[in-house]
C-alpha cells in the first residue's frame, strides 16, 4: 500500500480510528491517558520544587516544619485552591500522611486550619474526591515510593 493510499484511508473516519487503535496497541503512539499522567507527574515535581524553594512558599513551608517537627523533600501538593481570603492545600508528606491546610492570605491572621490524616483516612473523609484527583494522589504515592 502506497503512502497516498494510506492518506486516503486515513480521511475515512472509521479507518482512521482503527489505525489509531492499531498504533496504540503497537505502543508507538502516546495515548491521552499517558500524556496526562506525564503532565501530572511533571506538575507534582514542579509543585514540590516550588514548595521547597520558592520565596512565595516560605510561609506554608515554615508552617509545615513547625507543625510536623521535621519534613523531608518528599512532599507533593495534591490540591491547591485559591479562594478570596485563603488558600486551601492538600499535601502528601512522605507517602503516608496527607495534610489539609487552610491558610489565610492575611499573614497576621491566626485562624489556620491544619488537619493531619493518613492516606486511607483522607480518601474516606473526602468521599467526593474526583477521579482526576484520585489519579493525582496515586501518582504522588508512586513518586513518594521512588
């Protein structure tokens, strides 16, 4: 089959999808799931580096160190939500503990929510956790084991 024949076949929708499926089975193409996993892993690593080294993260990092007494470089931000008056974080520590923090934007405020739980307990208390967030946690756990 010539290259021009293949181009014509690819223009037919069902043949194109069949060929994409064949390519995926052979492993020469990156599937959307693989691409998103790679992207999530990169985000987790970038978030870890940002948390540990960025000046903007000093307040959060010092809070973690103060409350946990010691902290390793094995930390991954699972979730960060910016609200009007506070930032919400869920952070995986050492692959075993998840910390939920509600950090007010006003540095003088003393109303900081700091909840510590195991991974299993975190999943049980967060019943409404979305599938992408569960996948993010799974990938963070994999990174923590390395």
